[in-house]
């Protein structure tokens, strides 16, 4: 099958439901480096399955049906793999055999002289889960137990794998651990233990037993997940056991789902491992903590419950610190102890994100080397004078200091103008400043990329606020001023109209005087004979085709209605505003064809406003406006005066389909005749 691919380097055959592989299948793939046969249904392999793969480095056989026995994995089946460095064989057990005992046959694996990493699983209480055949694997440095794992660790378990430097036991049920389990692993440097915590409750060993067995090695990195089942963390005992080890990194994480909250016992002094530089205690549901951090440079306390504790206490027992990075994210912190970061001059990064802080009133003056202060995703709405002064002290120490206020919804009101000005002036120190948002009256927000314009608008709006405060402290003048403001507010619609129609206000006054007596004598009852036209159609020049082709056809010719159109019925030589006024007063209704071009036309909006005023002042409150939306418009595109009208009165939208058009024109006719 692969005879024509002698230069192939990577072959992925995973998830193909392969049940068997013929002999000599791969013998022409002499340059193959990676072969993935995982997630298939392979039943067995033999001495000729991998012939020709002398340069193969990675082989994945996991998730098949290759039982751990010499019939399905016979001795010699891996012998052609002279250069193999990585082998994955976990999860190779049919469902009916998962509960039975299985141990990978060591006589099968002994031929892999160059093997460096192996991933497998074990289900046995036998002392020899790694048989004598593993002693031939002189290069085996990494061993990973995962998948279906139930076994015990005895003093002789790793007797034949003494060259291991990396050991991972992931999601395994360790039934028993002897104190000398790792005594043969003199080269061990990195250990990852990811247990199932609820299984530890019934085990005859504790976390201290595990650490004690590791303390005899040269371990440098220890990662333990889901191993804490005690309410009191045995921190002192752990430090005593690890004191003389070369350990550099200690990870004790992901215990938040095991039992309840945990605490550290406060003690006068705890010996600190000299080489320990990185300590991670994230996601453990710790509510009290006391740490000896004499030599630690990296501290991660993410995802605990330290908020109430850190409001009044420090996480350190020692006065001397070499900490460079501390992460207190996701700890429900509302307030921090003011002296929390005192005597920590080497701190470069402080992460306080994803908490509930409202201010920055903790002491930052000692942080001479700080580079980043992460305050993102908190509840900071503004900083008071004390907090701004506190941050300024920090910013003055170096031009390189960065503060992250991302995802804090700042308040934008008159009382926050000093804070917002401070933010604008110091913007070069704030990470992602252009993405900050500012909330007006709990409803709308302002992006800070338009902050310069926003602050000017805010200051202008706030001027009336400060004036009103001064006015309220006066006597009679205050009362008169308030009455004037109320009057203006009550007649705001009329004032808006007068402002908008500033150019035509003389014509409007002339119109009011000229027809004042006529409208006084009008009665409430009207009939068609009182008007020259049934409807005056207000439209922009861009919509002229619609009026000429559709409105005239359906309303005049078919509906027997008389329309007033400016291009046809206006008197030549008369002023435009006089023609508009005469058309509105001579028509029973005014139909406005609302489009974007209509809204942009001065005279279209003049006609709209004049018809609205006609309804209010001359027709005894009877509505003469009939709005037809010929285009789809968003609310924010509408002028305020038009938006207020459609909130109170019905309108009609042009449907632009055959059935809808018929109903549309019938409604127009009914509306004009009403």
C-alpha cells in the first residue's frame, strides 16, 4: 500500500476502525518518523508488523484492543523499531476486561533500547508493575501512567526504571504507597501526581507520606493535583521534608472540589527550602494562608477564597521577600490590607484581576521595581483622591510602569470629571486604554478612544448642574429661575420646532396672524367640502418617481382622491413657505413619505413640522399627519421630534410586495378619508 512513499515522514491512521495490519505493510517507509494508529480496533501485532520502520521515533497505539499479554503483544514485535523514542499504549482493554488485572508485558518492551518516553496504564496490586524487561531501557527518562489506572506503589516498583527523570501519574487510583517507593529514582527531577481526591479519603496513606517518599530523590519540579483532603494544610511538615531537596517548583492545585475550605496554620517560623523559587497553590479553596517566602520568586494563589483574610492580613510570615510575581486573581477580594505589599521591593508583577475591588488604597510606595499592576475585571467605578495619589506615587517611580484597568465600568458624571481628567493625563501608563468604557447614567457608554471629545461634552453638560446648585442656594431669584426652567420644559416641543424652523419663523408668525380669526370660527365637525385637496403629499425629490407612478395611480386615478403635489400644484412666483402653508391648510391630511433623503431635506422637515403645528393649534387637536415609511430606518436615524410622534401616533410602512401593496393602498385611502 505504501510502496511508493519512501520519503514519508508522518503517517496518521487514527480513528479508521482498523482491525488488523498485514505483515510488511510499512517495510517501504524507511524514513517514517511518526506513526499514529490510535483510536482503532487493532486486536494484535506481531514480529513482522513494523518491519522496515528502523527510523521511527514516535508510535501511538493507544485506544485499541491490544490486550496487555504476549499473545496480542508478543515478544519481538517491537524489535524492528531500532530508533523508537516515544510509545503510547494506554487504554487498550476491551470493556469486559477493564476490571481484570493487566500489566504491560516487560518481555515485549525490552527491545526498545532507544525508548525515552512511554505512556501506559496499569490495573494491578502486584509489586512488579514494571518488570525486569524495563531494565533494558537505559534511555527511558519519562513515564506516564494514565487511562485505566489502579495500582500500588511499593519500594521495588521502580527498581527496573531507575533512570527516570520525569514521572506523571494522572487520574489514577493509588491504593497504597510505601515510604521507599521512589528510592531507586535517584535521577528523578519532575513529578506530576494527579489523583482522584475522593479516593484518598479511604487510603492508608496521606499527602505527607507521598512527599516523604519523594524527599529522598533529587526532585526539582513537583506538581500535585487533587491530593488535599485535609482541612488544615500540613505546610510545615511539607517544608521540613522538602528542605534539603533541590526542589525549584511546587504546584499544589485543583483541590477546590475536595471536601471543604482549607486553612494554613499560623506558626512562628517555618523552614523554607532554599531552592524553592516557584509556588503555585491555585484553585484550592483556601481561606487562610501563612507562607514562608524567603526564597520564592513566583507565587500563584489564583482561585481561592482569600478575600476576607487578605482584607486584614498578609500572606507572608517572613519580613524578607524575593517575590517578583504574585497572582491573587479570583479570590473575591473587596478590600486589601494596606500593608500587604510592604517589604516586597522585588515585586515586578501583581495580578489582582477578577476580584471585587472598588479602590486602590493599599500601600504601593515600596514597589520600586514594579512593572505591571493588573486591576482588570474588578468593580472599580472611579478612584477617589487618596487612590489617585497612591497610584501617582507608583507611576512617578518609573515611566515603564503599566496599570491595567480593563473591563472596569467607570462612571461618567459631573462628580467624576477630576478622575477622568487624571485618566486622560496618565493614559500612557494604562494598558489597553483605548478599550476602556465609561458609563453615563447607567445606560449608555463612551469608548475612551473618543475620550477627548467625551470629556468636553461631559464638562459642558455638567456646567448646568453646577449652576443649578448655586441657584438653589439663592432666594427669590432661585424661585423665578425654577419657574422659567419648568415653563421651558413644558413647551420644549414647541421650542424645538421654532429652533429648527429658524429661517422660516417670520413666515410662521405671518401664518398665525393671517389665519387666526378663520381658525377661531371653525367648528369641530368637518366634511370633505371644507378642503380643496384630500391630501398634501410631502416628499423629497429622490422619491418623486414613487409619487408620480404609484401615489397618483392608486390614490387619484383609482381612489378618486385629489392630491396636492408641490411640483404640480404650488403657485409659481409665491414664496415656498407660503405655498407650503396654503397646501397644508387646504388639505384634509398631510402625507409624509419618510426616507433618509426626506430627513435630510430642510423643506421636507419644514412641511412635517408645519403639519404638526396645524394639528396642535388649528384643527382642535385633530391629527392631520399621515406618516408613510418608504424605507427601513433605525430609531437612531430619526430626529427626536419625529421619534416622539411615532411613539404616540400610528404610521404605515411600504411593504414592497404584491399582496402587501394592495392592503397598503387601501389603508392609505381609509386614513385620508377618516
